[in-house]
């Protein structure tokens, strides 16, 4: 090959590689990693991208050079020279891709196994997904339950995820990982958060009408702040035995009045995703407006409390006209305890009567 040709090939390769590198680096394609796993995954991503840019540059150089140098001249109807092949070239273009693909496989396997490796003090979090909310439960801390995923910075965390209805998928872009939650299975996801902050946590599996609203947050906290939060929640969440009158914790806790715990049941079970209820500052539009429960109960010809109870445990028994059947989850009768259900019903009845009165007074 002439020296000029080599210079031309190199020049084209450098330009093509430079353009591809600029496209790869100038826009911010990936969110800033907030977990060790995301950092490793980003490394695999850039490792593969670098290989792709190199191959792209070589292919573009060969193509552009061949098109320019070997194009057919005018009035040239000759056949090309008979060529059998080039053993050296063929070995080269087999060995190089083999080495590259194998190295990608090895790097990925190392990252996968390190990402799944739990530390000895791994924090366990049980995740429950249902249409259309996530609930996070900390079994080692008095079963504290939260609608937001709070994690301590720097600690290995394993999510054990269950679905109560259909397939969901959990995704925090800054953690770099995504895992489906499948009915009948317990799927797992290992995270070691390494940056403080609040990050979006969303469902990424089309799971029904409220799918786009099935989102919450992952909050990475300083370990001390996280422990303090767990302790605080543990106090409030301590289930007050219904027969006990001597409980000292419930008298100091502000969350033990029926309407307050009804509100927390409302929030923890994702009701606010789909329903409007001013008492809970909820503005969901997927399901009926719960500020109008008094009117709905009249339309259904039922007493208010019985109507609210039935609408939670057997939502298809009466569906408000203009709303489709079968959207509201039908398993709250199983997933809520009797105490939770009663608190929720009481809360809804009280706030419905309250907002009914307000509307009435505005009219008059
Ligand atoms: Cu759950 Cu989409």
C-alpha cells in the first residue's frame, strides 16, 4: 500500500472517530451515578462505546477510501481483477472481533458478579408493588413501612420484591438498574447507594391505567439520619393492640388517632395515585373523586360507611358511572388488616362528610 493511501485512511479514521467521540461525550447521556453498581455499569457502557467508536472509525475509513479510490471511471466496462481472498486479512478480522467480544463478556461477567455480591451487613427491604403504588418495608426494623424508599449511604441493600397483581418494574435511573416484579415470584435487586440525594423511583412496566403515575422517590440519607428515621418510624408504626388501654407509646404518638392512621393507610397503599381527596392532599384523576363519597353513596342507595367499606374490598360491586370496572385493585380485602381497613373507612367517611359540609356551606 502506498504511503499516501495509509495517510488518507488514517485521516478519515481520525475524523470519523473524533465525530463519534464528540457525539458520545458532549451530551450527558447517563444520569450521574448514585450507587456503586451504577458506577460499574457505566464503566461497562463506556468500555463498549470506546470499542464501538474504534470499529466505527476503521469501517468508515475503509468505506470512504474505497468509494473514492476504486470508483468506476467513465467508459470503464472491464471486469475487476480475479481475487481469491487474503488469508492474513481474514485472520485479522476474525481474531480482533473475537478478542473484543470476549473481553466485553469478561468485563460484564465481573461487573455482574460484583454488583450482586451482598456485604455481610446487607440491609433487607421488602418491596410490594400493586396497581399503582410501591410500598417499602424494613423487616429488621420493627417492620417499618414507607411509601418512599429510604436508604443509608454506603450500605449494601437488597430489595426483595413481590407483586400483588400484575407485572411491575422498579427503576431508579441514578442507580442504573431495573428489575421486574412478577406475581408469584420474589425478585431481588442489590444496591449500594453512594451519593446523598432524592432520586425518582418509577414503574417501568405498563401495568394499567395508573402506570404513568406509579412513581415515588428513593432518598439516600446519612446512615445516622437513616437510623434516626427508622427509630422514629418504629415508634409511630408500633401497632397499638386494640385491647390494650395501658399503652404508653400510643398516647405520645400523634399518628395513632383513627383519622391520622387512616391517612397513613391511604398514603401507604397508593390510593392518592388514583383518587382525589382534599383531606389527603391527593389529586389523582384515574378513579372517582373521594370528596364526593356522600353523593356516590346516595347514587348507590347505600349507607355511607357500608358503601365505603364495600368499595374498598369489592370495588366492582358498584362502580361510579363514567369510570371503568376492574381498574381498582380487588385485593385490598386481603392486603389490609382489619385495623387498617377500619381506620381507612373511618378516615374516608369523616373526610367525605367534612368536605360534603364545606360544599354545602359554600352553596348557602
Ligand atoms: Cu406498575 Cu407500571
